[in-house]
């Protein structure tokens, strides 16, 4: 076959082969040089004194053992660090590696925010020693974390006895996010019931909590200074969720969510709930509808509260229209169905009070809470 090739062709082929082998050789040399540099760098960071001429098997084994120990230590530090900063934050900000996380980095995302707070915590804590208080909080937080984690959420921070959790469902829809938060809230209440059973066995008083949920946009980012940085979630949606949780004692409700959360979840027709009121929470101009979630309650309790729901909804509408007598009549009908329902008593009290007061001309029927 070579007889059919001209000398110029053979020369070109040989030159091409030489170039290819040269490139491969250069690449191998660079790779070896990089490995050697990495080796020397790691060796200098260890506590071993290994000289350039000391290449004995014993010295090399010592070096490998030392490197293994340092890698294990780095792994332990990383695992501890992730307990302070949720992994989900790194999913947002460290797509290009942990070194890409920097002060002031921010991202706007749609999430569900959940606040949970222990009712009567101050009085409860006053009866405990400092160590008993820490043991109680950790025991409680441990049980609340599991429902949040199992439903795709993560705890952003602990604020005294309160929990702030975020649900973002990266691979899901907005409906998935809202459903995760609602399901987590119901599971948290069920976990609390079980926790109180265990406390009862030890003659400890029961613990109660309130939960508020809102869905909306937030700014997720990093704040702090050059030597102290923290992750945070801020925005109007966070404030709304916090305010909803603070309404739980007022309405004697375990779980309160905004109409926006319920609508986005798509669970209006399948998740038991009832309208609580039309309110303007502190810090917001626009009133919102707030709902009580009933899924975690016993079947009897659900039915009692659901029986009053149509009368409460109609009564609120009549109250907004300043049709006081008809509104009071609606709430009184609800009262005959559930004489002990504190929500019904709340609405009757509001109607009697508003009917006797002079309301501003721009009053829109919402309660300022």
C-alpha cells in the first residue's frame, strides 16, 4: 500500500503522528506536574516532617494516614456546618461550589412560609430550671422537625420557642409547595398530640402551639459582615405568615392559612377548612381572608366546626355590608349548632361592638388585627 503513497504524503502523515504524540506527552506531563504539586501542597499541610529524599514505605504510609485523618475532619466540619445552614440554601446559591457563596447574594423565589409558636411559653418556662428548659425545647423541636422535613420543608431558624420553616419543592409546582406546607402543619399537630401523650405519662402538662402559613415571593439571601455571615429569608410574605400565626390564639385555631395558600394548593374541595375572618394584618394595607385548617382534628370535631362554616361565611359577608341584624342572626344560628365555639362568640362580639360604634367612611369591613 505504501507504494501508492508519494513521499510528500508519507512526510505529512509522519508529521501528524509526531504532533499527536507530542500533544499527548505534553498533556501527561502537565497532569503529572499538577498531581506532584497537589501532593507537595497536601504534604506541607500535614503535621508530618517528610523530606524530599524520604520516600520510604513507612513515611508514605504515615502521609496517607495523615491525609485520611484531615479529610475525615473536613467531612465532620462540613456535616456540622450543614446543621447551622440549611442545605437548601446551598442549592440556591452554591450551584458553582461553596466558594460562590458571598455576602449580599440574593434570589427571589416563591415559597410557603410556616411559623409555629408554643402558646403560654413564658409561664411554662418559668417553672423550669435552665437545663430542664433546654431539654424540653430540644425534645419539642425534634418532634416538630420530622413532619417539616418529611414534607419537603426545612427549618430556616429557631426563634426562642418559635420555628420558621420554608417549603420550596425545587422540582415541583407552586401547588406542590403549598400542599407540602399544609400537610406539614397537619402532621405537626398530630405529632404534638403524640408528644403530649408521652408527657402525660410522665405527669408533665400538655403543650399547645399555633401555626400560620402563607404562600408568596420572598428574598432568600445572605446578610452580615465580612467575618460573620448568615442566611436569611425576608419579605412581605414572611411578615404575613408571622402575623397569621399570632392570630391563632385570638381565633382559638390550631392552624391558620391565607386564602392565597389554600387557592394555590388546589385543596379547597378536599381539605377540611372554614373561613375565620376578613382581616388586615399589621404591616399590610390590603385585607386578606384567613382560614382554619381542620384536617388534623378528629372526625367529630371537624363535623362540628364544618356545620357552622356556612353561617360564619354568610355572617361575615353581611357584616361587611353593615347589615348588622342579619349578620347577628347568622352567627346566632351557628351558636345553636356549636354553643362552645369561640369563633362564633368572637363574631357576635364584633358585630355588637361595630353596630354601636361610629365607623370611618372608608371602612371596608375588615378587622384590623
